[in-house]
């Protein structure tokens, strides 16, 4: 135990690791900011600061991280969170224009400005060039479509 009192920075690093583990479970950027404060307290300990200085440094740095840095980080990570439609899954439900007859085995459509391979949904009639289609699903690089009946 004497070693720990001679090396208080180790206790601060231990606290930081515990807080980081809690952050991994919560992912809310609170505990990681507090862990940063604990690491600053550990730095103060390593530089020879007494216990009071260590605690004050940990509180000030943790508070600054929590109230200044956290809102910026949180905003950056939650930008566009309301729009969960990204990638190919965002195309489901959109309209497309048939370029080449779409059957249950082959076809081409114009979707979101790009040419896609397409197949008709099970039980649908083939679609002819110029027809409007609605994307029902995306399977790999193939759009599954049905006739779009406005």
C-alpha cells in the first residue's frame, strides 16, 4: 500500500480506466470527459502536486471537458441523427424510371440519378421502358421494384 501512496498517479489512472469502461457502456460522452479530468489529476500527481492540487485540477479539467468539449463532440456525433436513411437502404420507397424491361430475372432502372440492376417484386407484372416504378427493397446491388401507381 505504501507504493500506492508514493505513486498517486496510478490511482488516478485506475479511476480514469474505470470511468472509460463505464463510458463504453453508456456512450454519452460524460464519463469519458470525467476520465479526462482524472488523467489531469494523475498528471498533477506525477508532477508532484499535493492531494488538494490533484483534486482541484481533476475537477476543473473534468468540468471544462464536460461543459465545453462534450456539447461540441455530442453535436458532431449526432449530426443528421434524425435522418436514419443512409446508403442503399435510403432508396427503399423511392420512385424510379424503367430504362430496360424489368422482369423477375433482369432489368435496368434509373434510381437517384444512377442506373441500377433491377428485378420485379414477386407476383408483379414486368415493367416496360418509361414506366414508373417504386423500390420495394434493395438486395445487394439490385433494386426490387413494383409498378408505381401514383
